C-alpha cells in the first residue's frame, strides 16, 4: 500500500513522537509538533533497511586505531574577505555546511553573493534563490561590480530539484537563500514549516557530505533571536554564524556561535555601503558613540570577543519609575545579568535602584557576552543615577561577583594596551589585571578589589 511511516517532530526542541499530541513532553511547548515522513512502507519492509543496512552480509564496520588515521589539515579556501575568513576559522573548509542567520535586511544575501563571486575562480558556485528573482540577484551583483563569471544561479525552492541541478552542474559551493523557502516533496507540510525546514536542510547536509560540496544556508532569525525553524538545524551544520547590527548603523558584526573548524565567539566586522559590505579589519573604536565630551550614563569598556580586543561603549539610563514594578531593559547584554548586577549594587555598593527604571544599551548593536562588562555596566548605571559623567578618557572592565568582589578577566594586558593605544588616560580594573606600577604606557591603572572601591573612583 502507499502507507508511509511518519513521525511527529517538535519544532522547538526537535523531540519526536509516534503520534501527534498537543503539547511536547520534552520542552512543554504547545502546537509545535509537525509531521515528518521517515520512509515509505515498501522501504520499511525491506530487511536491509530494517536492520539499518549493515547487520547483514554487507561489510562489517571497520575499526581503526585513531593514531593511524592521517589527520590532514582540512583544506581551506579564502572567501576573499578577510573578516569572513576570520569568523570561519581561517577560510571556508572543504565540504563545510555553514548556517548564516540574521534579521531580514541585515545583509546576508549581499555578503554571500560577494563571497560566492570572489571564490568562483577556485570554487565554482551555485546561488539558489528562493526569495528574490534571478534578475534581482544579477542586478545586485552587477551593481556591486562583482566578477560573476563562475557563478551559476537557480531560482528554485524544491530541494529535490535543486539537488538534481547541482548533480548536473557540479558546483563546489552552494548558497541556499533562504532555508525557510525550501521544501521537499516527500512532506505534505507547508514550506516554511518546521518539518519542511528541517528535512530540506537535512537533505542539503547529506548532499554536502556525500559530494564534498560546501554549503551556505541562509536563515532568517525570529524575534526571539533564534533561526526560524527547528533548533535541530544548529546541530546538523558544521558552523552557525549570526549577523548582528543596529538597523540605524552601517556596521555589521558576524559572530561564530558554533564552529567545528574554528573558535566560537570570533567576530568579523563589516560596514554596509553603496558597494555592498566592506570589511573593517581594524574595528577597535567603531563601537563608541563618538560624543565629544563625557556624558552621564556612559562607560567605555574593552571587551575581547574572539581573538581581538574591542572598545565598546555601554550606556545606561536610570530614571524614577512610575511603575510599582520598575523596568529593567538590557539591549546587547543579558537581562538576567543586569538584574543580578543591580542587586549586587544595592547590597554591596549601598545604591538603591529598586524604585527606578533601568535601561542599559551597548552602542552599535553589538552584543557583549562576557562578564568583563559587569563593572562598566554598574559604573554607567551609577553615573546616570547621579547625573555625573565618569572622568574623561576612562575605561573599565571586570567581573562583579555576588559578594561584591571585582574579579580579573583574561587577557588584561592586551585590553589595557588597546585602551592606551586609543588615548585613554585612566583604567579601573580588578587588582590582578593591573600592573604593580599603577600605570600602563602612560595610562593610570586603578586596581580595585571591591565594588565599593570602584564606585568611589568613578
Ligand atoms: P540583504 O543582503 O538583502 O539582506 P538579507 O539578505 O539579510 O535580508 O541586504 C539588504 C539591505 O542592505 C538593504 O536594506 C539595502 C542594503 N544594501 C546597501 O546598503 N548597499 C548595498 O550595496 C546592498 C547590496 C544592500
Ligand atoms: Mg536576503
């Protein structure tokens, strides 16, 4: 019969079930189960498939001493864009599947078209568009003055047909823009639904691994910040890169969130201009607001995301709240961390913000994930509360512990060096991050052990 074996897969967490149910037992989400076809009844009946293929007379699995396996350095191809190479971990690895996520309009299609064109001489590319017409893609490429000779394009959303064309054209690199538009004809669910996205991606990944073709999957991000579609997408691919940035700013940051071929949290910085995305190889000072005089509620920190230091400005606005439950809003940092820091500020700094709304923003649309931001955040909060700017040309970094201690952060000297190079005159840092002499390349370095001390210096 034509009966097919199906499973129901949760779009939130990827758990599967034999029967449909309203709520996912694994993650508790409602109405997230979608139908996925596993195999046809005919396939299911064949003994080879039931035994997973290898239990019969086929070759026994080979066991190899790990020491005998030649670990060839994975061949890398430069994307032609240094900042992109940096985030990928030194260029694109052969056969890698890379998911590039970001808000609509942030520049995903632009970046990948640029990279595809620049790599075409070494890796013949296929640009698969499910969102824009071929004329739109070509128009953009021509306007940007890209070398489009080795780039083939295909306007198609059915993954089986895409793979048919790929088998014929034999590209070494495929860009699928976007994964949300793709669908497979083995599923009845609508394109864009979780099961379609998951299955279409799985097919592309399988093709990539079987043929050694590198694949970029473009994914739009939901309001919650995840790739629309199942989280399992992140487990299927070799690398997940997120494109971040303020819609008001021309700067864009590409961050490695997962990378089997390089460091995570590595950042690449770009500027969007009329010739597309231009890399910013020396981005240190672009995340400062550029105010000429010091402003209340602002503190500059040196963050070290990936492998290089960056000067980043943290802004806070503290204002008497009309609400019985005052607001805490954090943009560019974690909200829970802000709440925790405000509690430490009260308990160990004696400063109450319980009746105030507190807004914290990291300038330039960048996200700061490291704890080195703790001290600068509290200094910015205090400065706004008092309506007094911090002393001019001051930077700070340091983790704040629950008992009010200021903890050192890694690579202290490198951070101090970055600040001194950019003309900062004072640094407030943890004792273990400060040189004994109390100064570094002409910059005064104030060592603090407790939050209360740090607040006195601000
Ligand atoms: P796009 O790459 O289409 O974004 P995504 O694929 O992530 O949705 O980028 C679109 C935005 O970039 C759009 O707002 C216009 C702007 N842009 C420029 O400013 N300059 C350019 O050269 C290009 C190609 C786009
Ligand atoms: Mg696009």
